[in-house]
C-alpha cells in the first residue's frame, strides 16, 4: 500500500509523537534530517518536534527557521534523546551517541548495518526499533536511498576528475581532454541510480565511459538513454579485468540492499592498472566494492595504494548538504509521518513497504543479509508481539 493512501484511509490519528532531530556529529557531516518545512508538516499533524540547537546550520537553516514553524529548540543532544520517542537522523549513530538512546526508542536513519557489527549489536542489546532508509524497497526501487545515490553518483565523476590532477597523485589527464589530446576512460560498476548519474556526468565532461551491470533490462534502458560516448557492457570478472588497464577512473556503485557490497576490484587487480588512476568507491558505506578500500573523510578523502588513488569518503553527499538535505526530506518525510502517525508497533501492518525498512525491533534482528554478514540469527517480522 502506498504510504499516502495508508494515511488517507485513517481519519483519526492513532499516535501523537515526540520527534527528536539531533545535530549530526559524524566527521564532516553537515546535513540535517529534516528541513524546517518538514518540521512544519509534522507540527501541523499534531506532533512535537524537538531540534537540537545548531542542527541545521550546516545545511543553511538557522535555529529561528525551526522555531518559526513550530519546532522546539533544545540545547543538547542529551535533552533531545531524553524527550523523543522517535529519533530521526541522517547517518548511523556513532559510539558516543549509544548511551543517549533509551530502550525501545524508534530510530529512522541510514544504518548500513552489514558493514557495522558493533552498531548492530548495540541496537539489538538496547532494544532499539531501528528502521533504515537504505533498505526500504518498493517495486525493486530504493526510494529513500535514491536521492543520496544521485548526489553521490554525480559527485563521483567530479571527484574522480579532480583527483586525476597530478597534484592529487593522479595521472595528470584532464577528464575530457582538449582538441588533439586523449580524453579519460571511465569505468562505472553498477547501472543503478548512482551509476547512471556518474556515467551522465563523466560523459558530459567528455570522457569515454563504459558502464557495467548484470541486469540486461537495465543495460537496454541505459543504452537507450545514454549519450553516444557511453558504452554498456554485461558485468563479469573477465570483462572488467580486460578493460581495467585502460581506465583512468573506476567508479564503484554496486549495491545489494542491506548486504555488504561485493568486491569487484581485488587488491591484486590494482597491479594491472595505470599508476595514478583513480578509484571512487561510492559503495563504501556498505563495506566498499574494492578490496583495498577503507572509509575516508572529506578533509582527507584519498589514499594511495599500489600507485592507485582511492577516494572512499563514507558520507559523500554531506559535502553538499543544502542540496542533500532538501532531497532527503523530500523522500523521507512521508515515511517519518507514517512512523509518527502509526507508531513502530503498527507501521509494518499499515504500510507494508516499511517492513523492508525494519532492521531491529525489541532485541531481534529482522534483516537477513545483516544476519548473514555478522552470524546473527534473523527473524521474519510477524507483527508487534508476534501477532
């Protein structure tokens, strides 16, 4: 059932909720989980929204912007977590936030649990009712991940182009070249939203682009909509390996919802690449699709291994928080409303698509790929109290 339809069917609100919006404290994370206009919508429906002072500054929203629409300002994260029944964030909780949660509190954010065993165990031990943006699936789409995939995909080609600069350790090749010179060859692994956006930007900059995927229907679609300087190829280890020595930029965007990303470029394969070539790992939140990847920050976004520049920033859209925060709220707000309206106990029954978003509930894991990644038993959610 579409969430808008689900809300329209109920004329009387089932739940009025205290919603908390803490300031993001992950390194160089400037997004905020809800815009002032989003807060206005929630307040209009009778909910109380508590925003930590300064939470919106990185995205260009002042404290006064939130107060004007009915939000309540609180000085500290401790105050927000104490009063909120539901915490709405952008990024996963980090360790110093763990102690702020209370048992059975609802959490709605990007979680990426398959790559984070410690966080998974914390959510289970604390009994948190955790719903993730990135695993919510409707008709084989991931509507809450797509906006950030667009941002990260477009950034990937821009960052790849910048780090081809010799001063960044790259080959010194301008991505689109100029008259009479060579243009860069760009490989994009994964033809989803991020991959499509990466290929579009790289092609627009003049690169020679090849995009790989294993979904032939998707490849047909990409072949129809992409410009002439983009080639589509069916993804296989042999095909990737044969093209890799020619590539100047490789962008990894592969995704298995909720699971760790597969390693499509091994450490050994780096040896056949051009020295100064650039790897951009958009999949790093899910563990990365290059074996040599590890998470970096916007301040120190790259490292060099086997002569290959690796760009592996774990919160890429955080670099453009104004765009990202608006795009995120546009996508998530109906589901935030749904959780506040029905409560975590009833949301999966009222809005079945939210079942795919559910990761942990009262000490049990309900995401099979996460369970497989960490060797933890997972369950099939049968409703609150098993009813």
